[in-house]
């Protein structure tokens, strides 16, 4: 193995050696097990009202928990759960490129559970390990590895992961009888061997392909408490959130509610203490409809309290339309979209604004253009956005941001990120302004005409690219004494 870069195909030898035709093993005759070693104010009444409404919506869409356990994929599609929290894990890319399996949200609903981890190699690349473990009665364990050289771009790394994961899933499906149809088996095997991708129109799982008692609805509740401090400062943060979403080829719906409580205390000179307590909350929703192959319609709703922006209550409803120059199914590789929205927003302020307003309702609209792509030479994206109020076009906001990661030659790459905004729409600013403490701690938004950020870097790597050894000793690195 010395002097050879492992692209994952060596894990099974060549793909045509390990891909056995259908009929050699079925679900009922697979006894063999594969194993390989190794405030400002308290929580407002409006927040409670929106929370109650959100929970009521959840109850309307929810189904009995027992139904989820029985929901199984129709036909011979393999159900996969991906457990991945490592660098380079792009779930959307993997789900899009490996479209011949069903991706499920919970491991209990999967036929195979895939755990992806990674470690740095001696040459500066990464070694990805994928553990395939059978579930729901399938006795199967196997580990595959893919090593990405230090000179690989993000696209090349992802393509390698797609190939090795596809081979692992194909092997699992083969030995467990998922490919009874010879035509399907050969199509998937040839696609993996030749590096081809499925037709974009076949990458989505339609509703008639699965028996889902939840009708594609997914729910999530979350909370977090954070305590941090030392002798002269103390911070406490409590967050809570609830989310409901439903995504199909035709509809995309997302509803989210959150509440955030923050308390900060800082001991100052002369035995004085700075204290800040604030509670923010919000509810936002999105409903989008696939109007045509390149067109989408939608509406966004938002209600929230944001102390930093001097708003005790804000609610807005904005219909929107979007056009995509490329098919939406190719978004993980390239995207070029134009997005337009227009609608009213009502604001109620904590303190009277610089325009002497305690509350107001204003219409505004925005146009956004975004282009991004992921190629073998690297990644690039650029985004332009402009908006203004309809009652006064002098109240506007224009921003531009972009990033680039470009491989000039083998081992030589450059990267840059930049953003700039021209701001003249801060109608919510408090007439009293921010105190010195609020300005220093960035607790209150202040008047700005512009903001910007630039980051540029390069990487030049040379030497051995064949040192694929992983050594976990002294994992803490170079941290020394303080």
C-alpha cells in the first residue's frame, strides 16, 4: 500500500468484484455477520400567545407515535440514517447524489445506520471512516475508509465520499436482498463504477414511493442553558425553540418559534456593577410552492421582539417569488437565483425613534441575486441584495458579499471572503442612543452608514502526499502553559 493514495475503491477491491448479481442472497438467508476490527422585561404576553398557537399547529399535524415505527419504504429502496458530525460532511450533497436510497431522520426507521468520522493524516489530508451497521433485523457490520489528499478541493472530497458511501450501501443492499431486480442492480452498479450521477429529475423521493404516517412532517423541540463566569463577570443564557417542517417536491413549509433570555453582570471600578437583562422571542414561517421547473412562489411571516433593535414587537408578511436559472435539483453543485419579496411590517418600539415614532407600519421590498457553484477547482459564490421602503426611497440598504476558494495548482490554493453594505434604513434607532456600556458590549444597534469585512489567505503545501498514517497521541496539539 506504500506510495498509493486510497480512493476508497480498494476497500472491496474493484467494484465489479464485490457486486454480486441479485438472487445470491435474500433477506431471509443472510446469517453471516460482517465485522471489521477496530432584560428588558420578562416574557411578554404576545410570546405566550404565539407559543400556544404554534403548539396547537403541531397538534393538528402530528400523528400517533406508534405509526412512525410501522412506516416502511415501499418497494426495494434501502432506508439509510446518516450519523455525521465531522468536517466535510455535506448532508445535502450526499442526499442529492445518492438518490437511489431513502434517507430517514431517525435511526429506528433505517435498514442501515452509517456513522461517519474523520481524522487528520500525516500529510495534512483527512481519513474518513464509514461504519455501516444493520438495523431492523439485518445483522451487518462493515467499516470502509476514504482518504482525501491535502491537495483535494471540497468538491473532490465530496465526490470521493459519495463513491465510497455508495459502494458500502450497494454492498449492504446486495447481501441483504434489496436488489431483486437485475436491471436496478446493474443501473446502480454501473453508475457507481463509472462515476455517473442520477438524472436530476429522479433525485427526489415522491410521496407515492413511501408509506409515511407523518405525511413528511418533521418536528423538533430544543432547549439550552449556558452559564459562564469568573470573579468579575457572570453570564447566563437560556434558549428554547420549536420547529415544524414539511418538504416535498411541490411544497416547502417551515414554522419555527424561539425564546432567548440573557443576563450579564460585570463588576466595574468603585464597587459598581453593570447589569443587563433582556428577553427576545420570535416566530417565523415560510410556505413555498413549486410553480414550475424554474419558478417558485411563497410567503414569509415573521413576528418577534428584538431588544437590540429597539423593537418590543414586530410583525410582517411578505409574499415572494423566485426564479432559478438552473434546475433546483442541482443546487448542491451550482445555483443562480433571483428572489423578490414585498410586504408590510408593523413595528412597536421600546423607546421613541429618531423619527419621533412610537409605532409605525411601513411597506418595503427587496431584490436578491445569488450565484454559487462547487467545482473541482474549488468553490465560489456571490450575493447581491437591495431593499428600500416604499414611502421613502431614500431609506435603503444595499449589500454585496462573496467568497472564493480556488486551487491554482497542485498544493497551491487561495481563499478570500468579502462583504460590504451601504445602510440607510435604520428607522428603528432609539432617539436616546446607546449608553457607553451598551456601545462597548454591542448590546444596542447604533447608527451606521456602511459596514464591511475582508479576509484573504493562501495555502502552499508540499512534501509527501502518501503519508496516510493516523496518530492520535498528544491530541491536544501545541497548547502550552498560560
